[in-house]
C-alpha cells in the first residue's frame, strides 16, 4: 500500500460527454469521526491479507479497516459497500459515517475494537473465502428491499483443492434490513481457455477466473462482470426461485460442499445452476483496458466500465469506457 494514510473514500463523479470529473470526496469514518483505514482486519483463525509499504515493511492490522470494492447508492442518501476482508458489508451514511458493518457470524468478536457497530449476521461459511476474494460484486433490487452479494471466487471449502477445481460461485440474496440470506444461487464461471486474450498471453487456470462486479437491471435480474485480466465478460442472469440451492449449504458441516460438488463436476447430484446470457466480451474490443472491475448501467443500451489501477504501482491509470450495446438490457 503506497498510501496507507488514504483510507476508503466514496468519490462522486460527473459524466459529461467524454469527460469524467470529480464532484466531491466522502472519506469513510467511524463513530469517533476519524477516517477508517484500508488496512487488513484481525481475522482470528481465518487467513488474513498481509499489507506492506513500498519498502516491504509490514503495515499491521486494524479492526476498523476495510478493503472496499463494491458500492450501491440508496434513495435515502446512504450506501451499502462490499468489502473483501471479512468478507463484509458496510452500511454508510450520506457523509461517510459507517453506521454498521455486517460480518460472518463469529467475526464480530474479533472486531470488537472497531470504531463503529459490527454485527455478525452473515453465515459463518463466508469466512471460507480465499484471501483477497471476498465481496467485489454487490447490487440492490430496484425497490431496495434486497441486496445481491456475489463472491469473487468459489469458497475454500472444505479445502484448497476444492477451491482450485470448482467453477461455481455463490450468489446471496440478502434481506436489506436484517442481512438474512433469503436465497442462495450458484453462478457458473466460464472455462479459463475461453478468455482468449488471457490465454494468448500465457497459461491460465480456473482459479484465475473471478467475479468483480454486479449491477441490478430489475428485480432478481443481474449483470455479472466476470474476468481474468485481459479479457472481461459481462453476462445477464435471472435469479429464478426454482434454481435456489438448499439452505443446508449455508452450513459449514454439510457434505459434500457446493465447492466439492463443483470441483467433481457431478451434475447428477442435482444442484441447480443459474443460466447466463452473454452481453459483452472485450475479446471483441481490444481497445478496452485490462483489469476492468467497475460497471454502471447508464441506460438500457449503455454501460460504463472502469479499470482498477492497483494504486498505479505498475503505472496503470484510471480510465472509463462508455459501451453502446446492440440489444437493450431491459
């Protein structure tokens, strides 16, 4: 982290023609009024991301720290923000105050020194996320009754071998008032060889494929951004209630796990999987940057994409891409 003094911040942007301008910054802050950091949280028995400065010195941990990745702006002026560390969801006020943080059950005890309210309302199984692969994709239903949180990768459940070979990620439909999981779905990742630009640059494997963004285009209808690095794909999916996964798979003791089932490729087990329809592939648009992670729906025919510059450590600059679609999204 080249600038550990710069913590998570909401930036309001204005899009005018081909220009993106900054309107205002809203730093996230705790109950004390102090800005929160982007440092890793203490995770107890779970793995935690290490953080270093540019000289390689460790930066430590912070019970209030968050790796903010996804954002949803609500009609009341508040925000829901997805975090990779917990993984967790932060409810943030209009001026950046963290109102509460939803974490997997048990993690709230580890974060008891946080500078805001922490509630263990998410299923504990979320603690099985691979490090740096938490909630990067978050959306809200049009009526704001539901939140849709998509894991970036399959869980490491029960072991790393299952993660490496699994090709389905969990999608949670959450009650926006309580955090309870109303339904769980499985989203199928594409085969790594189908990401043509990445495949041409070198060998890729299933663990390289990840979900980095989601946007709602209706009740229980999502756009999912799936990528490796050079190739990005956007799919539309419908969260059909007939395709919900049994609630028993929210419990850590259920065997086989969804990840074991996915890794084995055993369709006869009867676990339902979401269908998806391709909206966009950057393999057909080589002028688009790599590492696209942000997406906004501007209209039924337009998307806005933005890359992750990774602190510009390797020289990448933040760039936005306005995409005109041939077929309307809704």
